């Protein structure tokens, strides 16, 4: 009779994971502490010192507007920039990120005006520089708020010395750039129709306009023919417009020689006003029936009207008796279509770009015909008709709140009175609105300052041709951005620079009555010197004209008081940051902003730089989309579907928000909501647990290096995968393809490490003797895995990876001062990977069979099994030769048999010629490793453990109690 061995607790002999790195991250509490630590240690300064002398990599920050808390778009944008900067910093570059802010312009000015209105004050009664100081203070306050919010996101940069467009040096440089453009002859004063905000009393650029549906009055108007072929005189040309208020500005009618027109006679009419039987009218043939239906008439076709006949026509203005006594010619225009309207386009050159272009193209010919080419100013800055709209002076197109005035009704009534209204209706259509006030804009002819797009610049180029050439030399991510920006540059009009506001950099030039600009180096030097010392306020100070003109003050030069379009400000940031800061360089390696900036910052920066330097200020342009809710709908407070970055950080942490950014197709519009946040929390937890297990296991690491040649195959496979991933990670960061990196690293951590390699090696790591090569090699590989994964992920998840790095290396300063580890190319072994793909394929059949056994409760843990594996594929069988396949499958034993297995054996369709017979392991359960083996008790000193475990216990000096 044998004695049953006394139970012994062997847990102290196992190398189980030991770490203080918590499973629960507690990011909302821990991250602010990390931010404070980085600030206290001045991590930014340490990063700059560590990178001294390296090649510079510069991402130039597109400046957000300093007028409110950050939103999810800001968070997306800044996180992307931070990941790019950090990834280049950790790959051998000096990647200095300098944040910036856009400070001038209407939104801030509007806020100060609102405060005045609440107090019953009038902005115009306040000294301009006092008003400007309030705007400056407002922007300064929000810069501080946004800077703290950006830092909370984990953004690392020179927040102590950011750039702002309102800094004195910046204002001087912006003014200096304008003076360069003026000196080169590219600046001119012109009278053109521009988009004008009546509500805000200023011209707007295309980038400041968005489109929304409105319902408009629409009218068909008869123009009496006064000159032309005999049978056409006395008849009518009919136009159609959705802006009745522009009729007083009409000076021509455009048609197209590309499609047919006809003369029609009214046969019958059932309308209250409009055409009557016997009237003859001209329409595009395709549109005649539609027009007849609108006027409730029937038409009879009389004859075709040829293009040369149309060109010879001259009409009277439909409101001629009110004072519109000029001739209205017909012009052949490429912009005319026959898909809507009448085929004739009412042409008011003071109220539309195409109208203006068509008119100016014929201006010389019109003058030769005795037709004045002068463009009237029919509407003033407040939307009221001027004296150049006789009969309507004082009527208003739009009021101060953006509501329709009485102009349309007055014009329509006048047309009815003159019997020249053919028909009227209502139409819902897309119409431009100011993106600030959200109110409709009008097209209004007004003197403004422009930069020529097509003026020859002395070297055979124009601003347009330079810009297009620069686009061709720029890398775009995604590539579609190139065509988008190119299309905008190809079709854009001259750049309107002037704004009629107070808060901004002035158009700091003097001009004569013709609009010619004074070019005087001494005057310019005085302007720039004053701006450098006092800021742009110097332009508005009392006595500024005399101060700057000096001995030329007696000459007839007028000081221009308009301010610059804020897009010129932001388009000039490359000058006072990239050029003027020694810690940066020009041009930037990359600009990154939302896709709307193809018409904004990318666009204005390109124009400004090409106008003054002949090339773009960037080598690459990266764009991101916009963030929608989980249903793909635009976020809005009214819908209650806004996700704020502040809330996400408070509830889940900034790293969760950053992980979301890293896992999105950010080049397109993305979605965000509770479900998506939870998905990222789940992914983060799995990733964190992988890091945590490595930290716990490495608590037993001695730092011993194992030669690659001496490592077991499985360790070589992991090093091969590291070499593959190293190439993927580096190329992914170069391509700004973060989702590719994140997906690869998460899959590697979950599938190849946690669910395979770590699972297989836990037995050796926990139970093998200290001298075991397998255990020592595994520790060396896990050390390399940890170093690679944590540094590769540090740009993306800076808080978590900092915590992990310092947990392992408490004497380290920061993971962000590290470089990505060098991964030897010789670790690559594609043949070994192919072999292990076969091994893992067979393993998948075994694990599939054991899963059924567990489900049916025939076994508990896989160590209770000793399956028989039948392999009829010689290649698969050869791959398993020499392998400890039981360890790989985490079973206590395994038997390999060549050939097909029994019919009832377990099979997987995707791994043919492999079948598994589940069997129970034979022997006793080792009290230390829990494997079931036949050699338990073979060592009398350790009667309850396997021979392997007994040897390990002896090596570590463990003795059973007597």
C-alpha cells in the first residue's frame, strides 16, 4: 500500500505574471495627471533637445478660430496632427509641432458687437482701436481655453510659444506680404459683383459661403425688341430669373448659338396678367411649351430664329418708362443652357459673375456700337436700392436679419404695370449663405481690392498657372484632393481681398483716385516698422496717414481702410512661422485639414505663396472628412446628437477618442456615437490586457539576450512577424494610413499573441526551469515584442503607452523620447511563416474538436485531452515533424497518424485531409503544471509532479516540507 503524496502549494514556484499595471485603466483620472507630469518635466523642451541636429519634419498647423470650446472636428484634426508629429519624432526626425490660432475676422467682431448691442451701445461710436483691443482680448481668452483642451487630448507642442495671426510680428508680416503683391502689380482695385452679406456688411469669399435651400420668387419677363429683322421688331424676348430685384441692374440678354430658337404667337390665354392673344415671343425651342404652361397660354410656332438674327437684336428695358432708357443688346454666351427657363439669360453684370464676364467680354464692342458698358451700382451695402435704380430708391432687397425686403414685390408690380411680366411663380433651390450668420447673401457690384489670377507676372507665368503647376508637384492624401483643388483653381475668379470691417490686418496701401497703388519703399518701411512695434492698430491711429506718407502727405493719396480677407491672414502663416522660426523650415512637409479647406486654407496658402514665392508652401496635403453621428447624420444641437470631446474624455478618456480616430477611414466622413465609443473601449481593453500580460511576464526577465540562431522556431516566427510589422508600421506612418497600422497591431495582439503565442508559451514561461532555453528565448522575444508594440503605439495612445513604458522602466523619462526599435531585416523568414501557417491550420482542427468536447462537458481544460490527429496531406505532416505539437495545441499529449481518419472524426472544411479523434489524456495530473502525464511521481523527491516540473523545482532549490 502506497502513501498518497501530501498536497503542496507550488504557486510560489511558478513564474506567474506580476505587475502593478492595472487592468482597469482609469483614463479619465490618470490622463490629467500625465498631462501635468509632462508639463512639469517640460517634455516638449526635452523632445526638442533630444532631436537637436536631426533632419526636420514639419507639419504646419492650420489655425483654428479662437472663438469657442473645441468640438469633435477639432479633436479629430489635432489628434491626427499629433500622431503624425510623434511618429516622425520617434523615427529619427526633429518633428516640432507649433500650434497656431486664427484671430481676426468677422466671428470675433460679431461677438463684440453683440455685447455692445446688449448694452445699447453703437460700435461706430467706439474708437476703432478700443474696439479692436476688445476683439484681441476676446481671442486671447479663447486661445488659453482651447490650448488646455488640446493638451488634455494628449497633444504635444509648443503651447508656450504658439503662433497667432494677431501677434504684432504676424500682422507686420501679413501686411508685408500684401505689399509684395502690390509691388509686383498683382493688386488692383476693381468694380465687380461679389458675394455680399447685408447682415454683416462685408464682401465674402467663396470659402466663407455655404449653400442651403430657399424658396424664391421667380419671374418670366418680356423685353420688347426695338432693333433687328423687320418681322421680329415689336415682338418680345422672354427671360427667366429667380432674383426679380436684379431687373433694375439688367443691361443685356444672353443667348446660346448652340441650340435652336423660335418665334411663337400666343393663340389663347387664361391668365390674369401677362401675354395676350396675338403677342409674338421668342423662346428656345425646347423650352417654349414649358413657358406657355407657366403663363397659361397656348403658343403657335411661326418660324425658326437664327443665331445671327439674335445677335442683331436690341431690346428696350422692360421698365424703360421709369428711367431705364438705355438699349439692351443680346450677347452670345457659353453659360446659357436650355434645361430650364426660356433659353435667354437676364444679364445684370453688377449682380453675377457669369453676367459680369459676359458683359466685359463684349464691353469694347458695345462701346463701339454706342452702348455704354458702365456697370451700375444699384444696391448699397445695406441692401437698399440706390439712385441708379430709378423708381425703386429706398426699397430693400434684404433687411439686417437676412429676411426678404420689399424689392422683389416692388419690381414685380412695376413689371405688371408696364405689361412686361410674362409669368411668375415660386421655386425651391440652393442658394449661397454666409457660413457665419447663416443668412442669404446677394451678388452686388462694389469697388473691392483684388489679386489678378491671369495677369502675366514677367516670367511667362500667371498666378493661376503657377498655382496649377504647384498642385502638380504636391502629394495629396487621398489622391482625389488634387483634382478637387485643381478644379477650384482652374475656375476661380480673381481673388477678392477686401473686407469692410474693423478687426483684422488692413490693406495697408495708399491709392489714387484711379485705384493705382503707391509703391514707395520708404513708406512701406515705415508701415512695417510701426506694425512690428505696435501691431496693425498703428494703421487706424490718429495721424497715421501723415506718419506713413511722410513728405508725400501733401500728395493726393488716399489711405485704404478696408481690412484683408482672413483667408489672406491664414494663407500667410507660412511666412511668420515656417520662414521666421529657426526651429521650423519652409516649405512644410505637410498641411493637414478638413476637406473643406481645399477652398479655404490649402487654397489661400497656395495662392499667397505662389504670388510671392512661385510655389506652394507645402510638399504634401492630407485631408480628413467630417464627423457624423452613428446614423450618418450631421451633428447638431437641435437634434441632440452632438458628441463632444470633453464628454468622451470625462467618461472614457482621451486615448479612447484617439483610438477611434486611429480606427476610422478618416479620409472620408466618419461616424461617432455611444455604440462606436463602446466598440473602441472593448478593443482598448483587449490591447491593454495584452500589454499588461507582457509587463507581468517580464517581471521575471533577466535581460538575457539569446542569439537568433539558438532560438526555437516559434520564437523565430514571432521575430519574423515583428520584422513584417516593422515595415508595415513605418510605411503606414509615411502614408498617413493609421487604420492600417492599428488594425494590424490589434489583430497581432489579439490573434497571434494573446490567443496563440502567449497561450502556447505560458506553460514554459510559468513552469520551466530558469535554465530552459525555451523559457529564456520566450522572455527575450516578449521583451522585444513589448518594446516594439509600446513604441509603435505611443504616437496613437500616448497616455497608455507612457504608463506601460514607465511601469516596466521606472527610471525612464518618457516613452515619447524613445525611437522605434531597430528590427533586423534578417529576422524575416517567409519560408518559416509558410511552414507555421500549415502548423496552425492543423492546430485549428484540434482546437475545433476540443471546443466540442468542452461544450459537451466531456473535458474541462484542454490539458485533459490527448487527441489523435490523422493527416493525409504529406506537406502538413512534414511541417509538424520535430514539433512538440501537444504543447502547441495546449494538450497533455497528442498522437499524429498519417492517413485519413475515421468517418466520425472531427473535420474542418477549410483544412482538408486533417481529422481529429478526441481522447482523454492518460496518467496523473501534475500538481504544479496541471498537465496529465505518465511520468508524474517518477522523481521520488517530488512524487506529485511530472519529471519536467521536478527538475525545475530542484534547479530553483525548492524542497518539500519534511
